[in-house]
């Protein structure tokens, strides 16, 4: 999973240029979660993006960066995931 989470659904990722279902399902899920976390968390070099903006980016990348089926599942459960994320303690 760790090796493959930078692969992209369209095959333009790395390190192996895997595409579609060649990418392990766990890596496809982790890629979306990792991207959402990266966009919605403050970094030393930039402020966090608003949840809605990050969600729009995830939806726009369906079939490109992310598995469209996983994006659809994310969209169906997005409100619940947002509530969970808001309840998590800040880490630093």
C-alpha cells in the first residue's frame, strides 16, 4: 500500500505507473484520504484549504488521480467524514 499510494487512476503516478485496478485497493483508498488530509491540514509552507474546496478538488480528480468508485463513496459519506475530522484533536 505504501509503495503504491502515489499511483494515479489514469496511470500517470509513480513509482510504477500503475493504472486503474492494477493499483491495490488499499492504496487507492489511502491516496484519497492522504490527499484530503494534505489539503485540509496546515503545513509549514501553507495554510489549510477549506473542507469544501478540498472536497471539490477530490471530486474533480475522479477518474484522473482517484478511483471514481472510491470518489463516489467518499461523496456519499462526505458529511459524516467531515464531522469525524472536526472531532479529531489537532496534531502538531
